[in-house]
C-alpha cells in the first residue's frame, strides 16, 4: 500500500550534518539541501521514513503533505490520500 506524501523538516539546532539521512534516502540525487540533509519543505512521494529513523540526533520531523503540495507533485508520482 503506498504511503501518503510527507514533508520533512530539519531542526537545524540539533542537526549535526552527518549525512546519514541522505545516505539512506532512495530518492533521486537532487532531493537534498546544500547542508547535506534531505530536502526540507518539499513533498516526498516515497515517504519511506528511513531518513527520520536513521537520524542519530532525531533532528528530522515530518508531516503529511497538504492537498496543494500533493497536487504539485508530478502527475505520474502523485498519490491521493484516502
């Protein structure tokens, strides 16, 4: 069953920029920030949550993408919420 798209936020005060979240992310290479973390404020249509689970300092939080954020995903990858 597909997951609902999620949007991740990084607590920059806690993040140690270890890159673990990027290393486990199955998304294409462009899904990162200049600070070597997963993308923030960008819907993730995979929503595997590996980045949040692997963070050694629990600096990554997530929320469900809004209807507008889901609508802005490429049509082929958009996943409707139930």
